[in-house]
C-alpha cells in the first residue's frame, strides 16, 4: 500500500506484493494497512488546516487542497505561509510536501512532480518541464502519450488542440486548460465557508479560562464592527480552538434572531467553553460567522432598558443552546389554506420564511381533530341551532359560507371540500363550524375569543 523513504531506497514500491518485498528485504517491517484510519487522520488534518483558510478539502487519499486566495497576506505572503505549514507539520511528525501555485491543478503537479516551493506568476515555464504524469491523466492515456514521445507538459502545450482532442479526448484538453488556468477548478471545502472570519494568534498559547474569555470578547467586538458596517446580524457562529498539539475543537452557537450584541453572544458561548480542553495551550482562536441576516437599527424599549428584563429572543437563545437545537420550538406559519395545516412547530433557530398571512376571520383556538356536532338547517345554508357536547345552542347570527377546497397534492383520503360558518348564540359565544360538502356531516372546528 505504501513505503517510507528507507524502504524506497531499497527499491521497494507501492503495489508490490509483501512476499516479493520480503524476498528483497528479509528484515522488512510491515504493519497492516488501515484505509479508514488514514482517511480519518486526513480529515482531522484538513480541519487543522482551516487555520489558514476556510476553503480546505481532502484531495485524494494522501493530499489536501487549500484555496488561499485573499489569505496569504495574513501570513506575510505565500512563501511564508508554505514555510509555516511545513514547519508545523514537521513539528507534529507529519512528513509532507507543500507547494503553492496559481491554480489547483498546477499546485498538484508542482508539489508531486516539481519542487516543494511557490510557483510564481512568471515561472510558468517550469511547468513545461514536468512529466505528463503531472496532469493526473488515466494511465492508458499517459502510456499512449509516452509511446509517442510526448514526455513533458511542454510537448503537449505545443501541439494543436484539434488533433489532440481527436486522438486523446476532451479530458486531456481539460487537464491542460486547468493547469494553465484557462478553466476553473473550484475547491469544495470540507466545512461550510463562513461569511466573515476573525482570528487571534498567541505566541505562547493560552490555557486559562479567563484568557479565553477575554480573547473571545475581543473577537466578538471585532466581528460586531464588521457586522455594523454591513448592517448584518449573526445567526450562527462557530469558534475554532487550535491547540499547540495540532488538534482543533469547534464550538457552535445559534440565535433565534440576528444579533451582534457582544454580551449576549458571549453568554451563549460561556457554557460551551466549559468543554474546551486546552491541553498544552491554544495558539489560535478563529471566530466564523457562518450565517448572518440583515439587521436594521431598532429603537430599544424603555421598560426593558429600565427594568433590566430580557427579551424573548434572548431567553430562547439561552434555552436552545443549553438544551439543544431540537429541544426548543416556536410556532410558524405554513403555506397552506387548510386551517389545521396553516400553523406548526419548527425549531427555534429555523429560518423565518415569508408566507401568506392567516385571514383575520380565523379563530385563535382550534380543535384537533374537529368535533362532530348535530346541526339543524332550515331555509338557508347556515344552521339555526346545533348540539355540541350534549348542549343545545340556538344561533342568533350567522356568517358564511366560506368554501375551502382540498389540496390536490394530498392523498385522496385526506381531501374534502368544506363550507365554513361563523355562528353566534344567544349568550354571545362565537363558533367556527363547517359542513363537509360530499357527506353533509357538520363539525365544530374552533372558538373565537
């Protein structure tokens, strides 16, 4: 499956059978392959690399791809960033080659077939000297090119595109265009890329809770300044704690409404910070604003400001962050004209989607399911009296009917046409009843306040 540097020096290579390898090197030391463990370790390394850029993703079984556009200046340039990655990986005992280039395909080719450095903008000529295996072409196509004497990328760059397309297919041209930057090759990040990011780096690492709290307050204050300039408020935040031992821990919070209040957000993080294990120390804290929404300036309520009370949104945020995202719910409108389906419970942090408002003629209290009644109809569509729960009610005022048809996408068993009436009896009590068009059965669906 793989060999180290010493085994490679003894002419051993990946893909060789263990029996042949032991015949060449009797003292060979082998361990069972663990592809699942390797993939998990690569995923952890990808999370660790998020300290450099949020656009980080595993590349194959043994590589990572980092899109450092707009991030290199934070580390004093591309060369310094590459050197920092190499130094930290070596300190963690990870053997790696690191290179940077203008495109993902060029970076892949340069780090595996070229040099472990930065391929500058004016050094495209160095790509011409790389072997054709640097294009990641299928083995059969690479073998055909090699037999024809096309050994380097420069040989392919000089060929006309038409014959190359007819002989070796569109994939070969696509690989060439991606290396030269003529076709985009996006990097799909392993974690969702944040809308805004702020970071703090400590030269010696921190481990005390007081230091972490102060650092978090500074990060939140910096993020608040950015959100104020953009007239936005945070809905989902994630704090990444990057430790000196190379591990990373993420803490996430959410809010029911967009906010940029530092004290409130810090309070939501407070309980989660109790789970942080600093180890040998935290060297970097990164705060990501994963989701934000427009937040218009609002006039604070005087009674809340003077009494020190909490808003309902603040209470909901504290409950859901303590009990879990799926333990606190709120009522929300749904796109349905069927009364019992027009309202439902959704998680408190669910997005507030605009929906059609409920008509004002609806009662505040509905029965689930609607309760059957006995109605008497004389000389009109509305009943003159009805019996509900063994009590007779004589109707003095009636309004209706209001016809509500079925939703055609529902199962046939749940589709019925209803004629609704608003009734009032002699004692001033108001009822919302309906008659099923097909069966003629009457039901009481709700009561008006």
